[in-house]
C-alpha cells in the first residue's frame, strides 16, 4: 500500500476555504502579531491587504452572477423578439399599404449570396454534460455535419453520427465504467448527405 500525503496549509485551492483562512488569519494575527515583533501599523497593513483582496473577490463574484443573469435575460428577450418579428413581418407583407421599397427598407427582404463550400471549416466545441459528451457547431449555410470519433486514440476515426440541429450527444456507454476513457471527435459539413468543406478541429474529452 502506498500512502499519499495531502498538503494542508494556508494556501487553499477551494475559494470558500481560502476565504475562511483569510478571515482566520485576520483574527489570529492581531493576537500573535505583537509576539512575532510586528508593529500595530504592520498588522493593520496586512489586514488591509487581505480585506482588499476579499472585497475584490466579492465584487468579482457579484459581477459573474449579474453577467449570467444578463446573458440569460438577453437570450430570452431575443428569442421572444425573433418570434414576434416573424409574425410582424407576415402582417406587414399582407398590409395593402406596404410597398416593395418599404419592405426592403425595413430589412424584411431575403437576400442570398453564393459561397464556395470548399472553404467551409466547422468549428467544433465540446463539453461533458451529465456524463455524456455534447458536441456543438454552427451549421452555417449547410444541412448539418457528420461526426467522426475514436476511443482511447486507438485505430482510425469512424463515422459516429449526423447532426442537423447544431448539437450532438454521444450517448455511448463507457467500455469500463470504472476506468477513464478518452474520446476524440472531428466534424465535416454536409450538403444533402455529401461531405463538403474541410475537416474541423479535433477535440478530445476524457470521461
């Protein structure tokens, strides 16, 4: 049997524990500081430095919470507005007073541009959610993308599946639930089931 020594000291990795260590230090340095030869000014300076750090950490946490709330609110409002404007667009088109110039001026006209499919490169993003790999990629002007994967770096990449929604969940169970498992992925865009463009970046996840 091999014993593993765990290190416990003032420098805590966990944020909550680090805060508690700082507060403990503030309380105890006032007791032990004079014995250690520290002046009242030196003790006050150390406490002020810690309090400044704690205040900055609190401000950062508040900003993160506010940012998450703001992002969520923006996404909800945007989705609601998109639904509204699609309905509004139809009503404007049906209005007898709507002219073609007005339609274009409002930005309701649909425009198209030719794009060379050989230049398309998927940008793959992946993460583990609820123990399953989740792949995401914008479809751009294609019909979706094909997923290629391999496990533990063994053998060639094989076609795993297809996404037409911009999201793919790899629901395959691990070969051994007790062991970690590496999974690599890359994508190719497709048009009418035919591969187009260039290979995406390769992403590796460890389960």
